């Protein structure tokens, strides 16, 4: 039996992959045989990840991209197609959160920035990448969302709204493109030890009550989410679409 997790031959584009969950996804997918496009805003950070992947025997290139700028998103997709001729898996991982606090203090500028980077950029990316997948009759899109889209919060409301929108985006794309054998799924991580979420875990005083309501009594590590990305891109997940995989140590099922 062929290994259902083997990604040999795939080309994967992963946004926000110079660190954290995105980097883990890039490294795991490359280790499983995929050709990976590492992308984030800073070119030197992307090249560092590419070098590590190549040292480990994988294949990767760097294409820097600020997902909030449409021309750079277009250059990311066109650059991938120029270099490798196809995209098999698109991982929409990059996101921002410039505001912590109640919705009553949220400025229009901050809200627009959050929705543009966390939702609209994913529409740009999928509209550019999926048609080529559809022509071949196969492809996968993975949107890294958050349990923030499932729960109410007093400080991350705007971010949560954007992540709930990503769930809806995945479901609608799954319906639209399913007949062409394109699968679209979401991952909803809980608190993971990344730089992006540092404000939520580096203060032990604030972290302690969170751990007390988490069945596994710890926060997640990037590799624990990167492996799920690779799974959704693999043959092992070919009957999954429109789904949300929650990986949160059990916090959302605990009272």
C-alpha cells in the first residue's frame, strides 16, 4: 500500500511560513516530499527557512509577500507557477492582530486591516490558485483559522470575527469547487507557543488560569499544528472538505 501521507510531487504554497505554525508546516511538508514555497513579509527570514529545508534534504524556494497587498499576492502565485508550473496545495496561514481590547474601542482602520489581511487576502489567494487546480481536477486549500472564531472573548473580538469568517469562506469554497475535486478545510488551533501569540502565553500569571481549564494542561507547539496541515494536504484526507479541525488541547470542550 502506498503511504497515504506521502507528498512527493506536490507543490505547496504556505503564507506566513518564516516562523511558527507556517514554518512547521513548510518543514513537515518538505520532509514528506513536497516542493515548498516559503513566504512571509521579510525575504531574509524566508531564505533562512529555505536553507534549513534544503539542509534537511527538501526542496523549497522563497517568495516574500505581504498578504495585505494584492500585487504581492499576485506575484506570489505567478512566481510559484513560473518556477514549478503548478500549485497542488495552498496553505493560507498568515494573519495579523493589531488590536487587543473590547470591540467598543476598535477603530475602523484596525478592523479594516484585520479583515483585509485575515479574510480578503485568502479570497485573493484562492481565486488565483484554485482555477489551476481545477483544470487538473485535484487540489487542496488549508486555511489556518483559530478557536477564536468559535468562542467569544473580551480582548480578541475583531480577530475572532475574522477567523469565524474564514470558516465560512472554507465552507463556501468547498461547495463551489468540490465538483472539480478541490478540497478546502480549516484548522482551528488553540493557544500555541508562537511569536504571534506571545502576549497570551509569556506571562505565567495570565497563562495559569488558561491551563487550568485545558484538559491537556498545556499550550500547543507549532509542530502539533504543522502536522495537521500536512495531513490535510495528503491522500489520507481526500474525503474531507469544508471541515474544521479543532486542535486546542481540549479547551473548547471543557467547562
